[in-house]
């Protein structure tokens, strides 16, 4: 890069976006050491040298009722972010996930300062529900950086903005997910190590823990198993209370390192639908996926969700390789039967292992590349084009 330093604004809306933003900052500095940053971020971005306009907690709100309760603060922070971005006239604005907040900022910036390029890092799940959002993004998003390999085709099909797969951040953590030779031997030994993952939200945990406990009891009637439950730290007390009612003991661990250690030794997993299924897939752990929501949520979901599976690895593979049991199908009997076949081995386990082995190839980037570097290249190209535009 030549000439004046490029000014890049990053706007995150929650912790996951903050983590992505910090990695992106490091990759941008690696390619352009004099780059200047501004915008909204959290602790990870601050550690990378970022000065946020205000604390991330002001806008890191999820759920209809919490958003309504904080509406006045959210609207004020949106206005402040837009005003500061327009005054700064950055070479590119990168919004990171959290579309409820970041898209509101992007729309207003585009209206007031249409010359500022806007990149959306993390595609909304337009391929799963409310697909009309893809086309609706075109007026205020110039490029989408996708974490999942099927998302560019989804945006093309739905009339969304240009979209490029830059890779999921989990790709950078493969060494932490892959078992050593001794851990692989543990996967094959008895008692079988079974990982239980009932979700990260309180509502998920409360609905799935009784079902998971009953399913585990059925499996343990005929197989020697050692159950491990990686818990979200803030919900550990709830999980301990609910698991105390189980007839089979479970070892509860907290923290990412113990969770990944459990994955590396796991023979199989029973998991709530979510990003954890992709972690398990990259770790090569066969899984059974379950999910339960309230009747009201089920009513809405059946009318809005438009995908053949709720399991991310299945969507990446374009086949329902991992069995999923949702709502009325999420019973101890059905979960136990599916887990049994994965634990004892046979055609079902072999088929799932073969499918999991294909995940790497579908998510792989070029040699020595990383998601943050791939994203940084696109951001810097947009900044360069803007800087060389005489109208900018």
C-alpha cells in the first residue's frame, strides 16, 4: 500500500464478532502495518489496540424482550456509531455479525455517505430462514465474507450481494481438535467416552438435559460408557443441579481446552444443534443431534426455516449424514438407539466417519492461508479502490 494510511472501521455487536474483529485486525496489520482503525468492539479488539466508541455490552443484546428493554440505548448507540463513521470517512466499513445492530448502522451510513464501501463479515443465515433478507442487503452491503462454503451459492440464488467464502475461524484451530495417537486409541477403548452437549442457552439446557439424561441411562444399561459434559461456565450450576437427577454419573468440565480435550477422546457425541456440531465434525467425532423449542417457536420455525437440515455439517456436506431428532422425535428412546449404533460400530458409524472425512476438503483454504488473512485481502482491496477513486 502507498500514500496515506488506510482507515478501516470495524463495527462488532457481540463477543463472537469481537473475536473475529481482533483476528481481522492482526491480519490487516500484517498486510498493511500503518492501517488506522475505528469503530465498535470489545475486549479482544481492545487487546489488539482498538479504541471502541463505547462498551460493547451496550449493544450486545439478544432476544426480543431484552432488545425492547434496551431499545433507547441501542438507538442512541446506533446514531452515535453512524455519526462517528460518517465524520471519519473511512476507506471501508466492516460490519461483523450481529445484523440487528450492524445492519442498522450500515443502512444509515449508506444513506448519509453512499461512497463508503461496506463489507459484511459473517453472512446472516438467509439460507435457513427469511431468505428475502439476502436481496434486501444489496442496497447497503457491497460484499459479504462468508464463513460457510455453501453461502456464496445461497446469496447468488437469492439475489444477495457478492459473497466470498473466506473460511470458518475453526479452521485455524484444527490442531486443538485433532486427536493424538494415544487419544485416538482412547476413542476405541472401553468404557467408551461419550460427550454430551445440551446447548449454551438456559432454555436449551432446561429442555434437553432431562432427555439427554434418560437417553444416557438407556445406553448405559447395555454398554460401558464414560459420560463427559462440557458446560458453559455461566450455566454450570444449572447443569450440576439437573444432572444430579441422572442415574448415570457424568463428569462436568468447563473451559474451551477441557472441552476440546474431551472431543479428542470421544467415541461419539450427543449434541444440541449449533456451532458445536461443526467443532465435533472437524474433530472427527460421530454425533447424534437433538433440539427442542417451545410450541410457539416451533410454529414460527416451521413457517420460516427453509433448509433440509438444522445441522451445519449436514448443510456443508449437502446430505443428512448426521441423524437429527427435533421436537416430538427428540425422545430418550430414539436418541439412545442412534447413539448405540455409533458407539458399538458398524455400517452407520462407518458411513458417518466417511462423511466427516469430507468436511476438511469442503472447508479447506489455500495452503498457509487463514480465514482472517483471506478476509483482510478483500477488505484491503476495497479500501484501495475507495482511496484511488477521485470521487471519494
